[in-house]
C-alpha cells in the first residue's frame, strides 16, 4: 500500500530563510533573466524554482530557431 504524500505549507528554502523565487526564470541569450511571477524580481536565474531558455516562450532575442540550428550544426 502506498504512503500518502506529506504536504508542507512552505518550501525548504522558505523554512531556512534562503533567498529564492518560486517563479520561472526565462534565460535570455545575453545571460539576463526575466521572472514569470514578478517583473521587479532581480534574482539570478539559478535562484528560481525553474529556468527555461527564452526560446521556449518565443522570445525575439533568441532569433529564428531554424537559423540558430543551422549555425550550431555548422559550428560542430
């Protein structure tokens, strides 16, 4: 028989008063990151719960995905 999951009211980082963000960081080509939850968030991408490349959300800084794939293939 399966054990029931334990649900806590706060995450481990919250319990330890660690600086972190529960949002998703969209990592841009220049290294900058935008937070999905708080436009004023200035934490680096690695302090967010999730990090995704900006190309996943059709950001214009990523360029044309087909061009980028061709450039990466040519470089290898």
